[in-house]
């Protein structure tokens, strides 16, 4: 869970910048287009005979699988999807789109899904969590999340999590935040959060892959050169921590 960017408004500090942090209708609409395009591509990949993981559809797929099987955690950025030949643009917003994967030794896709269906695994970023409701292959989960970069921000969130068994050796899950409430004033650090997981059995264990997209306020141009590297580094570290925490929790 949990894949997200934190923007340091402490570097901005003006009333104008704070007012601009409100989510605009055009920003939300563009996010919906971005999500639909991403989910269309994911659905196409899951039906393809050419591979299963998103990483299988990259030019370095063979080398990436070898690195995963040797124990490396893979984390990289993902380009914005294209609609009508053009990358989806997010006015007055910023999307962080990351892809990561790790090998979890000694378990299988179906065993991992079974464990995850019990509730969110422990994490340094999750202060509290609870399953509010559950049904066949889905659950509604509340989490209090904390993100730390230049500033520390805490959110109360609610996520709908769905699970799907693709075959005896492959499975998927999707987590969509349906409520994100920043404790205190809403500075626009996190407006939306989706995570798409794929699990595939391989010799020695299961590869768990996470594709995470988050929406936050845009970074004002006057501080972009300072803040952007911090945002990107924090997002990479968050993805890496999520993968390694999952591996340590469920390896056998």
C-alpha cells in the first residue's frame, strides 16, 4: 500500500500558494483520464500472452527478471500514458507514477493473496489500520498514514482493496483510496492514491510487483528545482520501503 509524494510547502510559505493547493475540477478530471488510460493498459497486459508483470513489457524485461531472481528490488518511474497520441497532462497537479518489484522467497501468489486478504501488513508509514468491511475478494480498509520528507504529514484514509486470482500461479490486487483527509489544513500533498499489484510464482518464491500513482498539487516554478528532487527521492524511497517491508513480512 502506500505508494506517495510529499511536497514541501515550508519552502513556499505564502497565502497565495496555500490557496492554490485546493483540488480544482480540471485537475480531478485529468486525473480520471490518467487513471482510465493506465487501467486500460494494465488490462491489456494482463490478457497478453507476452507476459504478466508490467516489467515484462519493458525492453529490458529479461535482465530485470534475472535481477529480481537474484534478490534485487527494482524501482523505476513510469511515463504518463498517452491518449490520442499525447501524454496525459494534469493542469495544476503533479502525478508520481512508479513501478517496483521484489522477490519474496518461499511463498506463492495464492498464499500471499490469502495473507493480504486478512488486512494491511505492518509498515512504518501506517500508524493505524482496520478492516471496516469485507466481502468475497474485496475489503474496505481505514489507515492513518504518515509521510516524512522536509515536513511530516499525517492522513486519515479509506481504501477499497480488491483481489483476483488469475491462475494457480498468478494473482492481482488493486487498492484505491476513496477518502484522503490530511490532519490539519489540506496543503495538497496527497489528493489521490491508487496501487496496482501483480503476483507471479517463480522458482524460489513469488515476484510481487506494485504500480503506484499519486496526485498532488503542482510545485510552483520558483522552487521546483529545489523541491522536485526531494519529491522524487521520497517517492522512490517509499516504494522501495513498501517492497522490502512486504518481502520481510512474508518470506519463508
